[in-house]
C-alpha cells in the first residue's frame, strides 16, 4: 500500500485523504497513519509545489556545477558533500559516477551572482580540484512534468 | 437504375452507439463519459519506435500474418499471460485491431445457417459480423444477479443442433464483468459436450482488478476449440494504431490467414514495429495504467453509492454498468435527458443489446476531476427525478 500512496501523492500532494481512501479501498485513518509513519521515517521529506518560474516576473537562474574532488581519508566524499549542501543557494547535490564527482544545482538571481558564489564559496574549498559551471537556459521537463508545448489530444465523445 | 445495395447489408441495424454519437455531437460542451478507449497517450517509447521505423524507411508490406518478430513476441506474451503456447509461424495472425480478428474468425468458421451464441450486453460488432458471415445470431440476455457472467444453464438453454460458435468476451465491454476459472470450466464442459467452438475476445485482458486473467483457451480440451482475439488498443493505449491479433489452432488459423491475406494484405507496418516495442518493454506502463484505472473505478463506484445508484462491482475493463430501473426511465430516456439537462454523455445500455435495458455504460477512462464533475451533474439530475 505504501508505494501506491507514494505514487499518488508524488503526482498530487494536495489530494485529500477521503479521495485517497476511496481510490485505494482503505480506511481514511489507516492511510493517515501510514502517511504519518512515512513522514516520521523521512520517506516523505516534504510537500513542495511545482512552479514554472519562467512564466513569472521573478528573476531566477539555475546552474549545474560539476565538481572534481579529492576524497578525504576516512570520509570519502561525505564531509565535503555535507559542507557544500548546507549553503542555502544549493538546491540539490549528488555524488556522480563518471567524469566528475559531485553535481551541484545552484539557484540564484543572476548569472553574476551564481558565478560569484561558485568562485568565492565552492572553488576555494580545500578538496575541490576544479569546478565547471553550466547555466540552465530553458526547462523542458521537471519532476516528470512537461513544461513546454503540452498538446491536447481530443478523443471522440462517444465510441464503442 | 437497379438497386445497387446488398439486401444482407441493408438489413443490418445501424449501431446504437452511432445514433447516440450524433446526438452528443449537437452539444459541443457536453462532458462525456461515453468513450471506449484509454485516456492515456501511447507510451512514448512505443511511438518513438513507430517514428524510427518510418525514418528507417520500413514502409513496405510485411508477411501476411505480420512480422515474424512480432508474432514471436505475441507467442511469448501469451505463453506468459495465459499459459497457452501458439506457434508463431502457423497459429498467429496480426490483424487491424481486435475488430478484424472477430470478423475473420466468424467468416472462417461459419457455414450459412450456423448459429452463433452471443451473450448480451456485448460489444457492438458480434451480431453484424455474424450476419455478414451468413450465420444466425442467437443472443443470451445475461443477468445482473449473475454479475453478467454466462452460466452453464443459460448456455445449455440456447444450444441447438445448429449451434457452432460461442462468442465470449471477458473482461466485458460494456458491463466490466469478469469470469472466474470455475465459471469458465462450467462453460467448457458444455462447449466440449456439444462440440462447439469459442471465439474469445480478450481485448481487455490486461485490465483486471482482482487477480489474473483466465483465458478459456487455457482450460483442458479448449485450445483446439478456441480462437483468442486480443490486441494493443486497451492494454497499451494504442487504439488509433489499429493493432490486434488472432491466435488459435492451425486448422482454423490457415483459413483466417487466407481471408486476411485477400481482404487486408497485412496490418500496417509502422504499427507492427511499434507493437514489438510495446510487448518487449512496456509491462511497467501497463501496470501503472491498470493501477490508475483501478483507483478511478473505486472512486466512481463510491460516487454511485453516494447518489443512490445501484451498481454491481465491475472487476475488469474500464466501464461501470449502473442499474437505473429505480428512476422510472428507460436507458434511452435517461441518457437523452441527462445529456440535455446536465450535458453529460453516457451510453444507454441498450446500445449493447436489448438486455442492456435498465442500465448505462459509464466509462472511467477519465481523470478524477472529470469523473467528479460529471458525477456531480449526474447526482443533481437523479435527485430531480
């Protein structure tokens, strides 16, 4: 049941408990408890809103920073990853396989601001060997939601 | 000028769905719960494979029975799903939708005057296709008290010396009914005893909400007596691609292939390549769609209960078949007034046979928001009655 609950609220965190109970064929209380448990276990980590900021007037730029790192003895990548992730400007951070080690997504108001953040706060860190900054130009799909040019297909009103 | 028309064709009644479709077309802002196809798009990887086949210039005929690679995938799929093995080379034909398979099977098996037993309510093409194949349709009105399943007694009462074929269609359109293994075994006993054949339309086999789909072909003694019709439309949300298939014993499939060869040549090549991808890599897509239909099904049944509309629990396909006899209107009157007064289109049960009188077919291949909106209107309508 947990996975089905998660698939439901992953797409629509505003869905009400009553509808969920009906659609899953379970008791409202049972589902509420299950959700509460998953919140406590940090399986559910938050209820955010998908926003296409490009359609608003607010200035916002997103950049992907690739970092090459020297892992620390006894710590691997954990210590530096935790340290970088504490910056408010960092929205996501992943350890990667392949040509670089850590991918950091940074949100800022302007490119200049992001560039300054990278050169002042990230690049000088001891174990950071190099940084490579890529700015996001246009968001086509985010969290499974297509942001651009969604077409509407019409079915006929009545078919056998 | 002489009459240019065939009496046989002229005598066939036009589809009740068509009549209703024309009515709905006059009300462009109506909300419809009348559609018999998925609301999901075909999974992108399937569409992409179709596009790629065009880019590669795969625009020629295939073998009459379809690409051998596709037939092999169909064979593997059926082995896994219904535990019956069919030879890709001789026992599988890829058709233009399940509908073509129904037509082919009837034409391949019927001699003039042979009787075909058709339990109703059912899909709209069985009777016309039987008539066009010079067969004689014999209908069995299925009962709500049996959850619209066919019983042994009903079947026995309909069998005569001339009966040759039984058409079975489970999970059922329009009722959403499903037959259990025990139900089918009882039918099998009659079919074997009376030396009949079965055309089993299993197009909704992936959309079942209480366990595994059972095909009558998988029961002992039935493989040689059954043509199974299935396809990609409902399982993989591919209605517009028109991709289906018929499988059965070689003796019958040879003749089916012959008609298909002369009438159709082969199913569309682009769709065949896309269908291979669907069978190979889309099981998870099917599962997610099934989960979503099941949630909507439960939502809809709960809404019926709230407004006091009686409805037996459909366990397959994506239709509910509520009973409206308590409201004192015929199915036609109910559907017409609902359309005019609340602008909601549902299909009167009578479009699927006389025994659909007193019922409506309500499709839940719609989003929860659409279902909620439509059910609010239906609730308003019912309270006024």
